[in-house]
């Protein structure tokens, strides 16, 4: 079993950048971060700087492959260099002999808001997941949404997941969506956000299109990335 504990490796490393998403120029041994590489949002608090030394790097990059005896230089949650010979005087060194360093895992489908309901379900069907989520979801506030998603993001990072798909299916108003997005932004995790219906909403009732359009117009306030899918019908862009 690998000696590297993902929990220890990711502690204090919210927003760890997956190696496979970095340009090849940065992945070269000892290469420094060039201009133009997207950095974590400015509102994420500053974090420590360190080098993980003498690990077996699994870059997941076809041109580099694995790098035995490699090092990773991290500054404020961002990988700034990796390779066999990296020098940064005065930087804290984490010895990683006989350990593996690899990009964070990706969670592709998660209703992060209902993390607060963990252990609420019972053994009987009437108290199972779906009845529980429907019952409590209908009574949530925007702040409940925020805390549930923030807890989920923290747990993801602690477990080695650095990218998530937040399938948010209890948006009861625009404020619910905004608080959910705030939790993702503050956690510093990479996330895809999917706008969903409210728990208890009749299947015949449409979503609030005006709220979706408003979020689309203001998307730059919530994310450093454009809306997936680009143009929104009727927005004239």
C-alpha cells in the first residue's frame, strides 16, 4: 500500500491544481509558472509554500509519464514547478520517499447541499434517502445550502477530490444558488455547477428561467470560467 496518505498530502492545500490540466511548458523539469496560467481566485486566502521532495510523480501527462524521485513546488495552493531538480531556498520541504504524488480525484455527480443530512436516514423505506431529502430540503434556508455545500467541499479536499460536479437540485430561489456558489468559491475547489429544481416542486412546474438568466448574466461574479455551453437562448450574445 502506498505510504502517501491523501488526507495528509491535501491538508492545507485547497484548490490543488491537477497536473494533467497544466500546459506542457510548466510540466518540464523545474519549469516555472509562465504568464497566462490561470491562478486561484483572488479571494482565496493565502496558503503556505512548500516542496514535496523525492516522490514518485504520476503526472498523468502522456509526454512526461511518471517521474521517479521527483519533486513538486507548491505556492499558495498552486503548482509552480515540478521535476527532479527543484530549488527554492528557505521553502519548507516535505520528504516523500517511497510515496506517490498524483493529481486530485474527480467527483462527477454529487448533490453537495444535502451533506448536512448524512445519518438522518433510517432503516425503513419511509425514512430513506429520498423521503428524508424531500422533507428537510423543503425547509432549508439559503444559509443551510451554503453550509451543506461548504462541508461537502471540505470533505472532498480532505479525501483527495479536487474537482467536483455540484448537481444542486434544491434551488428554491436565486439566493439559494448564490449561496451554494459562494461555498464552492470560498473552498477553492474546482467545481462544475448544475442548476436544479427545488425539492417538492411539481414536475409540471417550470424552473424560474428569470433566475437562471440572471445567474448567467452575472456569472463572472461567481466563477473565473465562462458558462459551459456558451450562449444562453435569448440573451443576444
